[in-house]
C-alpha cells in the first residue's frame, strides 16, 4: 500500500505525557508524547467513537485508556487490549525530523 509522509506538529508543541488531536491529510490523529517518543493512533475509540487524544496514557505499558469507559489500546499497534472495545484502531508510524514530528499515512 502506498504511504505518504506528513508533518504533524513541532516537537515542542506536545509536552511529555500529553496527547493531542490533529487533522492530517483527512485523518483525525491522536498524537502522544511518551517519554519523548511520539505515537500516532486514530483519534477514535472503536467502542463509541470517542476521541482518544484525551485518554489516559500508561507509559509503562505504552497504551492509552479511553476517557469514557476505559478500554485500552496499544499505542504502537492500535490493538484493542481490553473491553469494552473489541475492534483495533489504526496506528501510524512516526518519526522526528529536525524539530518536526512526521507521520506516515495510507495513500499517496
Ligand atoms: S467509548 Fe471508549 S471504551 Fe467506550
């Protein structure tokens, strides 16, 4: 599948331990800074479509808990780790180039 790379934000725009929602190339992303590493997942809980950017990050497990009912998703893969979410969500590769956070998204 073709992918395209996009700038999400400046590195210093997202403090450690925080998440924020971004609209990039038509995708609503939840970007998280965990210990200086950036993770991007769909900004949509698969249980009831709640934004995930306001979720609770568990740095040790590299997962985020939905702010509504607590379903957890792996920040690296988007895998649903606990109920009530049963479906995985998308996760997207990120990188840092200079002072910018980049993300790879499906499509050219
Ligand atoms: S909306 Fe996310 S667990 Fe229910």
